[in-house]
């Protein structure tokens, strides 16, 4: 059978034999009762890594974000967020449906808001205005192509937030990609936010799971919201074991994903008809435009799929390719051969 090179997302990884072994050997208990030793271990591990007092294990990145937003807002509040952020683009309208807030969406180059932009968007106290109570950032920024928030910019936004008494949440689904790209420690990023979420099931290779870290009091509140959202899990230690394995073994492997993404971007840049801004390829996401190719984007995607290379459609004329744990150097050169041959015909 022809090997499929699946670049649709870094969520496509399958648990490795070592991870499966850890899953098989996990000690479990009922986590709704706080009695799953492996979940407790994972939460303690995550809290320590991000230097926050506590952490909560949840089934998905979406739930992590939604619980964090809910814990820091009241219905009728406004949150400041970049237009293409996952929280408002890809979470099925959950912030409005579940938290009753309205988003104030700001566009920004590479998905990176500036402190001035944020400052100007904060509503002055007035009976007509929704109170601005939360600023959400995304690092790395998925839809902008895995771009990294400069720590300096985050710190400037933090200063604005603190002076205006507003909370901050980080959608760090790919926080460890940012960590690998910059060398900035995860706890340094986390120190700028009240709540930080990160995913185990993106580049880190676990089948399920995200964490959200914060203060003891807020995590207690978020634990209740998790239950309300149906995210209380029972013998979840088998999932937490995969998460622990991911954190212990797979973070440094993200460096390879970043090298592979660069390689792919360099190869794509050489193909006539493909437009790509190589500077935006800072981590494991490659977004490129195919409007200069004779074939329609739909046909091209289908032909590539038939040749064993899967990518996702991002906009009407752009594709997204994401490198991950299950993609090797060889896969990248094989994918490049398929792409060049397909486009040449
Ligand atoms: N992103 C997925 C899709 O939903 C688009 C992907 O393939 O990239 N925050 C960010 C920044 C994300 O990229 C994602 C998933 C999430 C949150 C949500 O995580 P899950 O899928 O676990 O709910």
C-alpha cells in the first residue's frame, strides 16, 4: 500500500508504541472524584512546567479555551481578540453561546496584535458599553501560519491589561512550538497570563487532551465549569498517561517539525505558480497560494490526495500543510516530488 503523507494537521499523529505502552500501564481512578493518580500527576506536571499553582486536564483545546473564557467573563462582557484567532474562527461560536460575551475582533499582521491596538479597543466605562474584561492571544497563531508572538509584544499588552484591570488568556494550543522556536521558557510566557491552555494532541503526539493552567482558585472554578460542559472524565488516567509521555518525550522533537516545514516552504517557493512568504514559516505550519497554478485548487488538492499527499484547504486559493511527529525528512522530499510532478503536468 502506498504511504500516505498526511500534512492536513498536526492533530493527525498516531500514538507511538512507547506511548501505547504508557497508556496500557497507567494507574487509574475516578477523576470526577479527584481520584485518578495519573491525571493528578499530569496536572501537577503541567502546573510546574508553566509555574502556575494548578492545572486542569480537559478533553480538547476548544474546551480548554472555552472554560478559560467562561471563568474570566460575565454575560454581556466584551473580549479583545484577533480576527483569525481559533477561539472565534473555529470553535463553533462557543464564546457567544457558552459565555454570552461579544468578541471585539481586531485584524493584525501575522495575527500579532499590538499593545496600542489593544489599548485603543478597550471600552471606556460607560453605561452604553460592554465592559472589556479579557484579552485573548494565540501563540503560535494557527491561521496566520504558525507565527510566534514576540515576548516583548506580549509583555506590552500585559502592561496595558494590568493598568486597565483586564485579564489575559493564552490559547497556547501550540505553545511548545513557540518555546522551541524562540527558546523562551514556557513559564515565562505563562507568567503574562491569568490562564493558559495548551494541547497534547497537536504536535506532541497524544491522542486526546489539553491542559489549562491558572491559580488554585480559578482552577477550582474551571473544574466546575468543565463538569457543566460535560467534560468531567472518569478513568482518564489512560489519556493522561499519553499526555505525560508526550510532555516527557516529544517536546524537543518539535524542532524537527520546524526544520521540515522550512524545507517544505523552500521547495514550494521554487515551484512556478506557487506563492509563499517564507518569512511567515516560523514553526510547523506552511500556508501557500496556488492561484498561479493552471489546475483549480479543488482539482489540485484531489490530485495530490490521489498521489498520497494530503493537505488542507485554507482559503479559496490557499493550502495549509502542517508538519508533525509522524512526518519524516524523507516524507518531505517525497511530498515535494509529488507536488512538483503534479504541478508540472
Ligand atoms: N486546530 C485544528 C482545527 O481546529 C483548525 C487544526 O487542525 O489546526 N487552538 C488552536 C490554535 C488550534 O489550532 C486548535 C485546533 C484548537 C485551539 C482546538 O483544539 P481541539 O481541536 O483539541 O479542540
